[in-house]
């Protein structure tokens, strides 16, 4: 059963209070091996984390060793600044997809929420080269997505908006007529629960999906033309009390969606007319379930208020979600990323700026193998694993 508005407010307040207490009491976990000990730095086994530092945003690079442990190899300036939404504790952007890798073009996209810009890096192993910093088309960008040569950025403030671009080599070309306002209440508070959560394409690229969290409890779906242009208006489906947050594709036209209201993972079909339909639902039993990552038919949600990751196995095209249990993390569990091939899962925790390292067993069980510090990483947001 979905949580009503009063219970939702209580749950969010409780999770926030828990995280605030953890900020004061939880010690930082020891870092992985230092920069000077890095090996095989030119390989493609890399993990990138965005610091989201308001004084100067950076991407911290790690080399992934054979056993899944991370070795820090460098940090790269984005040319912009990070930001923090009012009311946020562990998750300063309150979003999924702040850092996105485009494997087809070998490019990494990063949002600079405090500068209203997006940075484009070329990727060679665990080394980055800044190619461009471009305006986000709005205020406080929090999420970026790419399909083929089309890129969209989600701006969180002033009622929310999406801005579209096309790729020209390693640069973005902004299309002024590809900007769409979401029309959310710009004065709703707290900001971290009332700003949009993620922008992403369906797997076939024909639709662009936006979650609004508590500011509407909606899934907004724009049609996308072959040129990349969005439909004039989105098709809106309301999920009362759900607080739709993060998602990953499921088949060509569906998504696996986190619902922070009832703290659950849901399977949502997106029809050709843009309407969304929930066809499966599984509660995590945790607090502040907001992010999700997929490894084949395995799904892992991050639960910021419980300092945990919940595992699920999807079957019958997502119509059945089987719980696999929880794994503990450092305080403030937020975004996560899986290595290519799915052997390892890396979970970013925002209170102290720690990446928790897990190996993934065949049955989906997670085994903690270590952790790595993100320098200046308290409030960090966005992680990518190759």
C-alpha cells in the first residue's frame, strides 16, 4: 500500500533526522591504496566519482584492480561548481544520473549544479580530458542522459526543465527549441524532496522519462522524434504518494522505478502514448529508497535512510520481483554503479564521501570487499563504473 502524504512527511523527516545524527557520529572509513600505488592506470577498468564540491567540482578517477578494489589515480576539474539543495543531508542533488558515461562515443557527462553548466570529458582508461563546458539551459542541473547522438539535461529549479542537445564529435550543440518546462511548483519545500529526480531515455530512445518526486508524484514522458526533438508536452501519469525518484530501463519501453514514499521498487510499463502503468511492486523494508542500478536481471536499490542496499531478482519481464536481502553500507547510501560484466558493485555514500566496494555472487548476494575515500567528497553525487 502506498504511503499517504502525512506518513510520507513523517518518513522523510525521520530519515533526515537519522542522517543528520549520522553526520555527527559516524567515522569515515579508511581509504583504499593511495595514489602513488596505482597500477595499470591505462586500462579500461575505471570508476569515476563526481565530488559535487561547491568550491570547485571534480571527477575523481579510480583504477579497478582484478579483485574489485579501487585505487585512486587522479582528479579532474569540471570547470564548474557543485551545489546543494535545501534540506539535503547525504544527497545534495537529490537525483540519479548526475554523472553519465556514453560508451558509444567514449564521453563522460557531468552536471555542475552550482554553475548551471554541463561538462563533457573524453575518456581513455582512467584518464579524462575536458572537452567542453556548456550551459544547461536552466537552473541547477542534476541529471543527464544520452541515446545515440542525442543528450538531455534535467534542471531542478524554477519549476524544472529539460534541455536537449545533439553531439557533434566530442561537443554538445544546444537546441534552443528543445527546451521544455516541467511546470512544477518552484516554491515547494523542502527542495530535496520537491525537485525532479531523473531524466532518462527508454531503451529504444523513442521516449524521454522524467520523475518529479513529491512535487506532483508523477512520471512525465515526452515523445522523441527521430531528429531528437521532444514532443511539445509530456504525457503525465500520477502515482499518488509514490515519490518517483530513480529508474533504469526494462525492455524497450519500460523502467524499474524506485518509489521513495513507500520505499519500494516498482516495474512500470510505458505505453506508446506515453502513459505509465505499474505492473509489479516490492517493498524494501528500508528508509529513503531512491536509487537503482541493474546487473542483468538483478536490481539493487540504495536506501539512504537505512545505510543499506536492497537486492532483487526480476523475472517474467519484471512482473515478478524477488527480494534477495540487504547489505550494509557507510552512512548515506546514494548512487551506485556496476562494472562492465557485473562482477562488482560500487555504492557511493554521501555523508563522508565513501565508495563501498562489493563483489556480486551468482545468486545476487553482495559481499563487501573494501571501500575508497572520495577526497572532498562529503555530499558527492554521481558515479560511473567501466
